[in-house]
């Protein structure tokens, strides 16, 4: 190769040290390794590691593992742990935290116990060496986590248990590592490990209390997506750096940062899409390639002791993790495929294992020997390679089966068509209405968002058309950055309300999301003519929203529900939308309703959305709506479930809603929700009531008066 390059007068020395060519070759590997290995049915992750072996100093020596691989590799490692915390559904985790703790403890105890015995009796190592080496078997890295993201099952129960178990296992492993390292750094006091645990607990509490507050403050003031991305990454490295300051590995801080920022970054949002994209496209592959460059195949197969040590390490690590997964499955009566998925995710050795072996390798004993010798170092590299291969194959197989099962279940369910229509006439409310639509939509559907711009057919239509196009482009940009398809519609019409209604029929929209009208003068009505016309001429669900802050920074959703709303046709639909919103934002749903209505709400949520955080409080009389004023804070969303005149749950007190909202909730984010009704409003038109306004409001007043009068006399 060198002679050929000299012949054509290309002076290239290996390994390549020029940053331009290093980065180019890494990008070529990231690009082509998955394409080539997909044909061989080899998981992409293994392809990156194998590519690292080939180009590394122990392969063809094309690239050296320089500081760029150390830097990007560490970023990639933190990214894996951060995304694991960020992707975790906190409501699901709360319901499975005991299971995750059990798996984490079992995955630590069994590999550690079996490892200490085999290291003492089969390999002949000392006690300290045996304990440190056995702790390496206990740790694991979520190398295969990108696989579950790719299959869209990252919120499955088994995945959440495995991710939570990783936090427990790696924390215990890193504590053992810190204690042993401290023993050889001169800190041999009996209280060393007590202080270490105390520092970890205190720092974890500080991160969990301060990071969400800082994040919420920042997101409310800065909406630029690049600035938000840089801020999130800074918080990740701040958490990792603080953990390193107290003697722990930074991966624990990165994982905690992901957990506490979870609620501020909805799963379906442009920021989440950007975080996943950059990590999976660059940093995580860089880390995997760097791991492959550590592997020295020649040394492994040149020393029989290395093969023996590696064999024992691999068997003990895989056996210990399998026993832990099997016991967890049996204890909690889980499916076999869930056990397979937990085992696949929890047996890959990389991050904490590399940290432990490098620390042990660099500790020199008084006898001049290393605490962990070269046989252990070489055996660890083979352990990493084998466990990563096994983890990737098993996770790929289990994830595919679970995804197929989910697809079959989805086909069996007769899901109602869902399509959300978002008129984008006002650029000031466009971003927040799109955010609302993204968090209430069904993630399993790809064509359920429609953005609409209606242009009045007048002399100023050209200017309005250009402004409308910019609004539609902005809406499409928001949806695309969240990897969501958005259909855009632009139409001319004499009346904006008519244009919305016609488009809703043509696109078969089931929900219309609009902004709350800004009252321009005293004569102007609270809702405005547009909203009133929509409510009168469609029985589809309408969400009328006003947000005073970004949707992802809301902390609680207060829902006021009128009596008899459980009998409305759209009862289940609006509860489902609010539960999706709560799940995406990590907010608590606090319902105020009549006791009978609360019973229906509780029953449905426990049956279909049991993981959603909820609170229930009785509201006997809708006239007592003002008692909610003390419950709604600035960072809460007040949802008032109203109804149209003539519907089952309509009450004459609804006529006071505009005045009450204007007076008592003017400084709050609010959403007025009008549920689906059966029928067609046009069918209710008659010569006596051409606008479809039946005089039911007067019947309601008279009926309520008689009811209260008889109740008082009795």
C-alpha cells in the first residue's frame, strides 16, 4: 500500500493523523457499515465495533485512537445514558420502580457472587482483585438501546425495567470501583465509603431539585431550538462533571440529567428529535468505533491465559445476567419475550466495565504488579466484544417479536379515525397550537395532522396568501423537526369559518384546534365571530387554547368537568387526548367534577390509561367553579370542558364562562374544550330557528329553578 502511494506521489503515512481525513473516514464508516452489514443480517452496533477493530492500531492501523476518539467517545457514552433517562416514561417507571430495583439488585448480586468464587478458585486471584473483577461482570451498558428506539418499543415495560435496573447496577458497581480505587489512593479510612454514598445521595438530590427548575426557567424565556439544544447538552455535562468531582463516573450524572429533564422534553417534539438525531448520527457511533479500536485480536489468541480469563469472564457475566432476568420474569410473571429483552439489554459490557478495568490496570501494588494484569485487560476486551454481539442479537430478535406482536394487537383494535385540523391564521399562536396538536395526537398514526390557511377573497388576498404560505411553512417545519408528517392546505373562501368547516369535512377532521380570540374592544364578544360560527356549525371536538408559556413547561393540568358530561358522545375522546398530553408532558391531571362523573372518569383512566398521574376532587355544583381559582397557578393549564347549547351536559351557567374566564383566569393558560356530539348541526335548522340555536337555555333555567325550589321545600 505504501509503495503504491509513493508511486503516484501521494505521501500518506499510517496511522492517519490529519483531522480532516480522520473525520472523513469515520463518517464513511458510519455511513456504509450499517448498509453493508444489513445485507449480512448483522446488527448495526456490531458493525461499528467491527469497523473499529479493522481500522484500529491492532487491525490495519489506518487510524490511531487519538484524543478525538476519547472526546467523542465520552460524549457518546454520556449520550447513551442521557437518552436512556430521557426516553424513560416516568409514569411507567413509577409503576415498575420496584421491578427495576429488583432486576438491578439481582443483576449485581449474582454476577458479583459467582464472579468472586470463580476468580478465587478458578483463576487464583486475590480477594481485592476478585471483587473488582467480579464487579465488572455485574455492570452493563445500554449498548443495544438504539435498537429498541429503532423498533419504537422504548416505552415497553421490559425496557423500562432494564433501563431502571441499569441505573441501580451501575451505581453499585461504580461505588465498589470508587471504594477500591480510594483504598490505593491513600484514603483508607473506615468512613470513606460512607462519605462516598452520602455525597452521591446529596448530589443526586441537588440535581433532581435544581435541574428541572433551571430547565423550566430557560425554556420559558428562550424558544430558539439551537439554543435549547446547547442548553440541554450543557446540563448533561454539568451533571456528569459534578459526579466525577465527587469520585463517581460521569455516566451516572448523565443518566440523572436525562431523568430530571424528561418532563421538559416531550417525546414528540422538535428538541427530542434533534437530540436523538445528533446522538445516533454522530456521537454514539463514534463511541462504538472507539470501543472496537481497543480490541487486540492478536494478543487475545496469542496468550492461553488471556483466553482462559476471557472464557471465565464471558460465562460468568452472561450466566449472572440471565439468572437475574429469569428470576425477575418468574417473580413478576412476565412473558418469555420480555425476559429475553431484559437479558439482551442488560448483558452488554462496555462503559463501567472499561472504567473498572482501566482503573484496576493503572493501580500498582506494593509488589510491583498491577491490580488487574494484562490477561484481565485483554480478556475484558473480548468480554466487551462477545457481550455486545450477544446483547445486540438477542435485543434485535426480542424487539422485533414485540414490535410484531404490538402491530398485530393494533390491527385487532378497531381504532376510530383521528385527524386534527389546525388553522394557522395567527402567527403569534401558531407554535403553541402546533405543540398542543403534537402532544394530543395518536403517535401510531402518521397522517393525522392538517394545517390550514384560509384566505378571504378580497382585494388584499395576494398579501394574505403570502403570509399564509409562510405560516404553513412554519407549521410544516415544526412538524418535520418532530418527525411527524403534516398535510398543509391553503384555500380561498369568502368566510374563514366556512373555509375551516369545508376543509374539516373534506379531510374528515375529528378535532379542530384554534387559538382563543383576543377581544379587541368592548363591543367585541369573548369568543369572536369565528369561534362562535365554528361551534354552531360543527359537532366535532373543538379545542380553544391560550398558552402564556411553552406547552412543555406546564407542570399541571386542572380539568373542570360539568355534570352529565359522561353521557356526551365525545366523553372518551377528550379524556384520551388529555391523558396523552399528561403522559407526553409528565404533568398531573387534576379533575374537578360531580361525584358520579368522577366515577366514570376514574374507571376509564384506570382501564385504559392507568399510568397517568391523576387527582380527583368533587365539584358538586358547576356554579362553584370559582373555587378552582385557588388551585390554578401560573404554570398550570386550566381545561374547562364545556358543551354546546342543547347537549346533554349543557348548563345555563355556561353563559357566565366568558366573564369568569376574563375576570379570574386572565393570567393563566387556559383551554376551553367542546366535546363531540352526535348528529349534524345543519339538520337542527328550521324555519323557526334558522341559526340552530334552540331555546334550551331558557328551559334549563326554568328547570333548575323548579329543581332547587322543590329541593328546598323537601
